[in-house]
C-alpha cells in the first residue's frame, strides 16, 4: 500500500485549483 503517494496526489489535486482560485 502506498498511501503516502496517493495522499500526495489528492493533495495536489485539491490544493492545485485552490491556489489558482485565491
């Protein structure tokens, strides 16, 4: 299980648009 890699992917997808929005 590579939770760390998956979490990083989700964080990138969620924080990505957020940074662009602000």
